[in-house]
C-alpha cells in the first residue's frame, strides 16, 4: 500500500467534505424550505454531476483552467500557475463533482423535519436563524452526517475528473484511484489488487455506517 | 478533442462491426473485416493505412485506438481483436510469451520524440551541443507534460532524453504525467503545461501545428521506440491479419508512416521461429 497516495486521498476527501458541508447546508436549507417556483432549476444544476460523465466536467475544467479562458488567465496572473495539476485544482473539481452527494441527503434530512415543530417555534417568537440552529439542524443531523460521509466517500472514489485535470504528480495529484489504474496499466496486478481490495472494504464499511445510522434514526424517531 | 472523438468513433465501429459483417456480402465468399487495436500515436496514420490496405486487398479494417497497455490487458483477457499494433515491442513480446499470438512479431515503425511548446511560451529550443532539453531548466517553464513512463513508451523515452541532457533531476518537480501520449499533448495544447514531450506523429496533427511548434529530440538521446505488431491467436482471420502486417512493411505503407512522422523500424525480428519455440524468459 502506498501511504503517500493514501494520505493525499484522505486529505483531498476531508477538505472536500468540509467545504461541501459549509457550502451545502445553506444550499440544502434553501432547497428544502424556499417557496420559490423556479427552485427546480437550481435542483437540476445541483444534480447534474450525477448524470454527466466525469469526462464532461474534466474536459471543461481543463479548458477553463488553461489560458484559453479569461478565468484561467486571471488565475494564472494572480498565482503564476494554472489550477490544473495542483491540489487546489483537485479540490475545486471534487467540490463540484461531489456536490449532489452532499446536498441531496442534507436537503432530504431538512425536509424530514416535522413542520409542526418549526411552526411551534415560530409562534413562540423565535427568529428564523434560531429556528434553523436550534430546531432544524439538530433534528436533521443524520442527513447532514450522510452528506458529509457520502461526499467524502465519493471524493475517494473519484477517477475520471482527477485523471483529466490532475497530471498524476506523486504527493500532489496522484490519488488512490489513479494509483490503482497505474498499477493495472503497468501489469502490477498484485499491487493493484491490494489497494483495490482495501478500498472495497473501506467503502463497504463507510456505507454500512451511513445506512446503519439512517436505520437507527428512523427507529428512534418513530 | 479531435483524437478523443476519433477514438470513440472507432470503438463504435469496432463494436458495430462485430455483429454486422456477414449480412452485407451477398452470395460471394464473405469478405472478412479485420479488427485492429492500434496505439494512439497511430491515430492520424491509421485511416490512410487502412484505406491503402483495403484498396489492395479488398479487406476492410475496423480500428480501435488506445493505449498499448490497455489493449494488452484486454487481449490477454480475450478481447476479439485480430491484429495488435503496439507502440512498444514489449507488449507483443509478453503476449507471445503467454502463447496468445500467432506467428512472428513484426516491427513496423520507429516512433520519434519531439519537444513541443505553445506559440505563447517564450522558449528558445535551439540545440545547445545536441542537448535540446537543457532549455527546459528555464524558470519561464513551470510545467512539462510527459506520458507516464511506467506504462507509456514515449514517457520512458522522455525520461531517458531528459536524463541524457542532464536536466531530469532539475526539472523533475515540473513534470506532469499524461495517461497516454494524446493526453500529454492535450495538457500542453490547452495551455495548462508550457512544454510537452510527445510523438512527432501527434505534433504533426493539425490542432498541434496551429497552436505551437516543435523540435525533434535527437535519436541518440533515448532508446529507440520500436513499434511492433502481431496477429492475435484467437483471430478467425489469421491469413488476412498476417497480410495486413506484411502490408505495413511495404514501401507504400512505409511512405505513409513517414509522412505521419514515423521512422523505419530497426532490426526485423531476427529469428522468429526460434523465439516462438523457446518462449524466452525476459
């Protein structure tokens, strides 16, 4: 097992999951409670990474990062280098790619909160912010946790986007999935098998955690 | 982009060809369709080679382009391919060792390495005593794209050439790895890497010509990239497949390969029969 690759992957997934919780909670709250009619337009955008092949995102990100776009040129002037082939670039890509995996369970969690409790809090004169903080968030925590865990797991399992914008630099952009691909390409089936099997077990454990938590929540909630 | 869509198209053709061939040929003897798995540096040349062969023999060729390592693994696992054109001799040799080839390995071309820069990159690629790559030390260069040396022949050649010019350790931190030689080119063409070490055949393609320029890396600075082809044992069309490999060594095919940036292969397989009999260990 290549520890550098593992550490890098865990760092990438952790950072991505944290960013997605920070950005995902307000977005999920809005999706769950906003009365806006055009909400479905935003919902569709959030869900896009579920249906698009990673190559679409990877291709557009590579072009956007390069010097063919104003955005790419601006970033290169600012920092002296392109976002492609950097850890930061991978974080940007992963946040976009794992967005629905964070937002969907969170929004589902928020929607599941009993409306009567929210209305009760409101009649008691509590501000909207406090209702979110003291009533909605604590009741929706399994959804939040599922969003966190799933976006982490999905980032660990990311391949296509990383392959297209990462550049496979050891310690910077070589993640577990890329490493496995390299091992297979180099015909090191034994090494590939080792990493792949570890990932298989890890993913199963993580998903058991998510579903297990959901189950105990449903039971205790009834 | 162009190479990508072409690859997809050829895969589609390959898939479609699998089911449709007998219907089209009426009462005369069925004309077989050869399925050729070709290294991605052949992407531009393959159309002309296939057309030339079809004109001469009446045998149609369906091409799938991709990385030689991938095709190797697929053929090993029973992919329905008649001819495998690798960018590297080692994959056909490994197939031969595991008894999955028919007949001799045929070297058909020699790949040539170039250093390519975008028009916007300010870099003087003039050779300093034959050391073209010495210029890559320049602080103006922040990213150098090469193919992954672990499984791409051009990647191995790139590393060897950088070492030959004494700059590998100095530029190591600037290197980004493409999965195959086409992706390596695309890293530079999209403006994300300043320089790419790629196949001449790719540097000659239209999008790369338009957006940049290249200089040949001297042949003596890296081990030769011997491209070789082989007939796959499970092929149902072995005589036709063999004929196609023979066509690749003809004067006509040579001149097509030349025009797409390939050199002549070095030694031909010295003694194919002895190799087949002994199955060497290397």
